C-alpha cells in the first residue's frame, strides 16, 4: 500500500515529526483495528495525510514486519537524497517496535521477494523470471544492471523501469540499492550471461566485501587557474551511509610552508595532519556527530569538508578548533546540504 506525494519545497521540521508521533499515539487503536480488518482504503485515508504533513514528497507503505512485528510502516525518501534525513529523523523519533508495528525509513529487502507476482501494465511480473546483465566497472564500488523480463517486450520503457526499481528494492532493500547499484537500464532482449534475480544479493555482497575496511582515494588535478591540486576523499563516499548528516562544514586553512606547486610541505604538512587528527578525535569518532568526507589542498590553502547532523553541535565545535589554527586566518562555512553537493566530484 503506497501513496505518492507531490514534489514540494516545504521542509519537515522537528515539530512536524513530533506531531506525527503524537497523532500516531492518539490514533493507534483505530489504526490497529483498520489494519486487522485489512481496510486498506481507510488506512490510506488516515496515514497518507499524516505523512504528507511531514513533507509532501515522502512516500509510505505498510509491509510485513522484518524484525518480529506483524507489520512495518515505512516512510521513505524514495531515493531523494534531499529528503533522506527527514525520513531517518522520523524513524529515529519512532516509539519502540512492538508485536504489531515496527518502523523503517527506507524500503527493506523482502526475504520472500521471489514469491512475489505483481501486476505491471496488465501483465504478471513474476520476480522468479527476472534476470540481469551485470557489470562492475574496474575500480568502482557499483554494479551496473540491465534488467530483462519476458513481459518487457510488451511494455513501454517507463513501465519497465518502474518494475525494475520495485524489484531491486525488494531484492536488496532501498539503501543497498543506493549504496551498490550504479547504472540501471532495461532490455526487451535477454542479456548475455544472464544472472537470475536470486543471485543478485550475492553479487552485491561480494562487491561490498571489498570495501569492508575504511579506504581513502588520493586524487590530483588542477584549479581553475591552472595550479596543481591534490585531494584525499573517503572511498566509497556516499550520503546514504550517513543519512542524518545533512550539514556541510567547510574549513579553510591557509598554510605557510608550501612546495613550488603551492602544496603543503614541511611544518605546515605536519600541522595540517595534527589538525585533522584533533578534528576526527573530537567530531568523527564512530557514532560521532560528523564525518570527514574529503580535503583539498591547492594554492597554499587546504579545504576540509565535513558533514554533520544539523541538529548537533559539530559546527560550533569545528569553529572552536579552527580558531586555534596558527598559520593564518582560518574560516568556516556552514550550510544545509543533504545531497552532499559540496563534495559532488568525490561521490562514488
């Protein structure tokens, strides 16, 4: 069961999420009764407007529970990175799961996905008949997929893509799709070396196993003015791994000692390393309020890119640390950036 909201520029507030859960508590007995009676239409009339009041572009659905409850209420950004923090704050504020309900901020993998047959354009879409052409580009943490199903010869591209996205969410879970699936296409013809849908989770798990430990990528380039640039970025770098970190904190550190290319050298290099060690020990420890995404050095300046939970105090603490920098006047810029546009060249 699902309602699709309309795109809107309105943002959900903490107050709006609190009001949803207050409404849920007041309406819980009626919701339970309608769910038990399988009154899906009346449930939609109740839940749909309450979710839309948080943000009109959030989507929702009720599924069988995955963690022991009879049912799960899923409120999801449906792949929209701008809305993902809202869905996760909604779930974070949820009451504890019980025998009847659990709550998720994204669609969960369905262990019975291959038993599912749904209507797509008037035709039976049986996931057991779905196959994929798979390709993992060298050096990338992504699996590109081309989906094929016998009914795809009868469907327009939009319908084929909708069916494929639905199947991927059921097979992997929405967040795993965001993490590990790259280009998605469909075909009316069986791909070469087709892989049955049942094997897709195993292929993705194999790719993911190569990134189980923290990794960093060293990148080089030039600035707009032609100066040499060196960057270090977390790899893979994806906002889905830090769904509440919707605030971009850019710390600009001028440095005194540089080589002929304007890159940090000697004492400045050591000072920059020491600064980042203090930064990470203060803000980015496991379970901390921020993550160091990347840093970029060029023309006697290093820009450190942090992402943080905007409801925390990471920005204030970053400013305190920056004020202690001794090689020039440091500056700190803070802005809302749930899509991680500030580090777009490094996203993987």
